[in-house]
């Protein structure tokens, strides 16, 4: 049995018909073509698929698309208006070398946006705690922490 | 990794979810935060044929004070427990422990009811329910009953709930006067399931002697482990280092039964239990004295 859902993604309204077992991560990638949301583990551990669900960070691999009916989703594609106007957090990741391969980056950005909103002046400890749910296999995290600090300065 | 097909229902009232559950019984599972159920479905470890989503039942997500207890709806998110002012003031042990549950993104979705019913021996909330003397309300289509937390957990991932029942409410008594608390765990990485953890609470009488104590452990057996003998050994006494050490030794050697895993041998888990018990008891005793 399929369900018709109405949801908002990055400010745009969509109506789609989905099977209940379709994960929100697959829905975003395969149905809407928003492949910025990455899929690493599909069991909640790696954080690559993190999106914002009604403004709060959440795993899109642990949510069914049908549950997003009536809700507002933000993905990494919703951050910048175009490539010359990056979000200050994206700009900081660029400037502070907060990424190498970039696989983990969308999930980290979507975790840090609500974090910085709630903690505009975070300590390094708080940043590291907030990052604990996102695995990065390249950077060793130091540059990610630096990028978040830089972003906090830019966004204050 | 994709879940097997299932039929999906998302009603908005408690009545409707219970009617559906009585209709489908064990074939149906409730979907709360999905932070334990969906990974298991993605792996196809569980393949429920029906999911009853609780996320649209607004009557299940309250946190409110009522006389000398806090009432929490089973769909209250772990994130809401973390920032709730009543919980911070009335049940400071719970307030202290919640940030140790998983990562912020998981706590945004994960619920108190889901974690309790999941009954993972390594989870924090089942341990806290026993440490706080919580009562849990189970409900089916036609009746409801209250269970003490200590009677709710029935072993590894198993509870006293019947197949037609939902957990709907959690009742947390306010901490008594002169109560001190401490929660500590050791995990490989912040947010991971811990290798060992303990929720400790001590209440003193007017003379500063221990009136009651609780020591409850996670990842120390096939459910939350309530070290009643070690706790009892403190009652009626002035808490000092010698007494604390012997209680810690008794709990860690005689009362817990850790299995060991890839992160920690059983022996190391016992070592952690002893160290954490001593640390938390000292902090709890100090806080109880200050609460005087
Ligand atoms: C990466 C990761 C790390 C984690 N780390 C930790 C950790 O360190 N500590 C920890 O404790 N947890 C951890 N968790 C689990 C997390 O806390 C879960 O949120 C919690 O265990 C389950 O809550 P849920 O609301 O998501 O329940 P769900 O996953 O939706 O449900 C869990 C089970 O309970 C049943 N259920 C749910 N609600 C009810 C109800 N009201 N009545 C009857 N049955 C019900 C469901 O049918 C299902 O069987 C982690 C999860 C992930 C993905
Ligand atoms: S893909 Fe969702 S957490 Fe790894
Ligand atoms: S930059 Fe490669 S995984 Fe983080």
C-alpha cells in the first residue's frame, strides 16, 4: 500500500506517493534528486545522512519518508543560494580546510547549523561533544573544529 | 539495507493506537523515535508486518509536575528531558544522565518510552527508572495498570508489557530532601553505548546518617542491575571512605554479572564498576550534605 505525502524541502513544497518502507534518505536522493544528503551506514551511527527535521538535526536513514508528511525538511542543498554565496558555515569549512573527501561534510553542516543557533558562543569541548555523532575518516577532526569556531565568529 | 515491506498507520489518538494494537498483536510494532527500531528493521533483524506510528499522538508527549511527582508521556523526546526545568530541579539524577544517551541528533528523535520498552541492558533510561523508583503506566484498549520500574524489566530486550499494551506514562517521584545523586559512565567515545555505568542516589536523615541508597548499573547483566545488598550496607551509617569502598567492592564483585564485549573484558567492567561506584557515592554523599 502506498501513501501520498505533502512536505516542504528547502522551502519548496512537494507531493509524492511513497511506499511506507522508503527511508527519508532514499526519498531525498532518489525521488527528489537531492544527492547532497549522503548515506554511510544506514543504522544511525555515521551521521552522513543528517538533515534538519522541523529545524532540528536528525538521521534521515532512521526516519521513513511517510513520517515527513506535513513537516519541513532542510538538506545541505538548502544552505547556499548559489556557489558564490555560501552559507557562513560552508565558507568557514572552505577557509579552515574542514574537509578532505567531503563525504561526512553535509551531515556535519546539518548538525552544526542548529547547534550554532542554540550555542552562538561554543567552547571547544561543546563543539567536540556536538560532533560526536558524525564520523569523519579523513580530517582527524581538528580542522572541522577550527571551521566551526570560525563559523561561530562569522555568525555572531 | 532496506526494511521489509510493512503496513503503516499513524493515528492521532491513544484510543486508536490501542485498538490497532489489539487487532494486530505481535505482528504490529509501535514506532516511537525509531532510533532503535529502524536500525533493526534496516538490518531486517525485525520485520514487523504493521507499524503503528506514535508520532502524531500529541497526548503522549507531555512533561508536567503533579503534586510531588513529575508525569512524563512516553513520547517525550530524550532531548526534551535534557532541557526540562522541572526534571533538572526535581529529578537532578535524570537531568545529569540524559546527555550521556547517544548523540544530540539521536536524542532529538529518541523517546523515553521507546528506550524503556527497548530494554537494552546497556541503555541509561531503564537504569534511571529503577534508580528513581519510577512507576510506569501500561494501557490496552480496555484497561490500564501501573508497574514499579523494578517489575517492568524482564531480561535482555524484554519487558512485562503484554502484546496489546503500550507504555503511555512515566511517573517520577521528586527527589526527597537531603538527597544527593551522581551518574557516571565510561564509553569508548562520547555518545556511544557505555562499557559500564552507574546511577547513584543517597538520602541522609537529619543526623547525616544514610537513610536510603540506590546503586543501579548498566551493561552489567541481562537488564538494569540493582545492587540492593551494597546499597543496604550503607543504610543507618555515616558515609565514609572505608564504607564506600566496601560497598563498591561488594557491588562490583558480587552483585553485577557483566558479560564482557569487544570493548571491555568482564574483569575490566568490574574494575570500572568499582571505581565509578566509589566516585559517584562520594559525590552523592557530598551533594546530600549540601542539600541539608
Ligand atoms: C548511533 C546510536 C547510538 C545510541 N546510543 C545510545 C546510548 O548510548 N544509550 C541509549 O540508551 N540509547 C542509545 N541509542 C538508542 C536511542 O536512545 C533510542 O532512542 C532508544 O533506545 C529508543 O527510543 P525510540 O523512541 O527511538 O524507540 P523506537 O526505536 O521507536 O522503539 C524501540 C522499541 O520500543 C517499542 N516502543 C516504543 N515506544 C513504545 C510504547 N510507548 N509502548 C510500547 N512499545 C513501544 C517499539 O515498538 C520498539 O520495539 C542509540 C541509538 C543510535 C542510533
Ligand atoms: S547513513 Fe544515517 S547515520 Fe549513517
Ligand atoms: S572529509 Fe572525508 S570523511 Fe570527512
